[in-house]
C-alpha cells in the first residue's frame, strides 16, 4: 500500500532562510522527509547521519560553498553516488556550470524556483532511489531464498547419508564376520589364494565400516545440538595423546601440550575435533623415527588461537583450500590411510562453535592447524547451536 512505503530523505542546503522555506514548501507536496541545512558544514554533518535520495545544494554560501561540499561528498564512499542538484540565483556562465558538473552535479535549478520544475526533477531521483531500494530488497530476498534452499538440500543430503550409512553397517559387519569365520574355520581347505581373497574382502569391509563411521560423525557434527560448557583443552589433548601411544606403543612420538588451556564449547564435539586433528598429526608423522606433535595457544586479535603442530609429511600451500572438504586427499592412499572426512568434520565443528580453522604447511616440513572458538557458555541443558 502507498501509505506504508518508507519516505525518502531529501536534503536542502541554503544559507538564505527565505529560499530554504520556499523550497521546503514546494517539496512538502511530495510527502517525503525534507531535511534542511543552512550551511555547508551543517549539510556535511547531516550526510554523516543519514542517507539521502537527492541533495539540493546552494552554490553561493559563506564558509564551505556548494562546490566544496560536492567535492567532499564525492570523496566519501557513503555519499559518492548521491545525486546533487545545484541551486543558483542566476546564470553565471558556462565555466560555473561546467565546474558544477565536474564536482558531481546531475542538474541545475535557477532561483526563484518554478515549483513544477523543482518537484519534477526531485521526483525523478526519489523514484530512482525507491526502485534501487526495491531491487536491493529483492536481491536480499533472493539470496536468503537460495541460502535456505541450499541448507534444505544439505539437510536432505545429510539425512540420506545418515540413513544409508546406518543401513549399510549391518550387512558390512556380516561380510566381515563371515569372512573371518571362513578364514579361521576353513583355513586348511581354502589354500593361500582363498585366504588371500577372504582377507581382502574382510579388509575392504572394514575400510567401508571406517568410512561409514566417519560419515556418521560428520553428519552428527552438522546436525546435532551443541551444548556449551567449560572445557579443559590441555587435559583433553593429553588424554588423547595417551590413547594414541597405547594403540601404537612402538611409535616414538613426543607430545608437547601447553598446560592450563581452556575453552568454551560442547565437550563431546570438541573431543571429536581434537581427536581428528591429533590422529591426523599422528598419521602424517608415521615415517619419522622420532616425531613431535605440539598443542598450544597464542593471542590473536579476537582472542585465543589454538594450534596443533607436527613435523610430519606436510602439504603444499597450493592445496590448503582442499583440506576441509569431504573426501579430499592430498596424499596417495598407499602412503597414508584415511577416509578423507576427518578434517571436514573438524571444520564443521569449529564453524558451529563460531570459530574458524586454517592450516599452514610445507611438503616434508610438517603442518600446523590453527583454530579459534567463540562459543558462548550457557547454564543448564539449553542447546548452544541448533543443528
């Protein structure tokens, strides 16, 4: 409805009170918001506070004149494209007109103003501003609709992945179990070739089960509710380090865990993130006689920046953008095992905690993963972020 539309702002600048009142009276019939300024300085202050569809600017004013105001407007990002109509008492020659257009004028109006001409010229720019605003609003609505559609498709894809993954686990476990039974119970009848084939079947089933588990964790990291608590990050990392050493006691890996580091976030999902990061470092230092993995924190502009550093295989910075995408692998499967989902899961968890994650590395020179966390602590069981 016409009555519900927002009013456009029109700035009228004139040091002569009678001229200012005359222009205001003529423009009042447009039904827009008229803002008056009696000097160039006052006009510039008004432009700092408000956006204007058009500025009517007197040329001759004491202090800062109209040309100077226009030049300053064109230097500022906010007013660089605001239409300027100069008002002048008399025609002062082509040089003056050219100067006005050089500093950004779109038109001239001569005093005493002709009401119909003034209203017509101003109406053009008011309508233009309104149409541009409508276009901006439509564009924002379109972007929002596309974002929602993308989120809906992502949710559907994740739900499908979650459901299929659950359905696949049972038959894969059967394949794995029956293969092991055949190997154990009928080893003498199978021969070397038969045992080799069954071992390959069992290994492939086990690899698929690991991939399914990784996909389920990624799905949970994307969809589940997160609950913020205070988390002792140093203790969490130290515990994971003990588990890794227990799993492969033959490895010589030195852990350097900075003490006293804490964060706010969901304890379970932060454990998933840290376990993935540390297992990643553990995996890519496997070829080192003595490996080093460090966890610590430094001060950043927005707060603590945590890091996990290793001296392993590293990666080329040209491939850094692929690290947190699902199924992206920077190393051959025969060199380093993995599902290609772990770091994507870490990235999603960090993102949902209001932080960001990035990495630096060098081929053969190790890698460092940095991340921030900006989750807000809550009391009670309320979800931090809805999935």
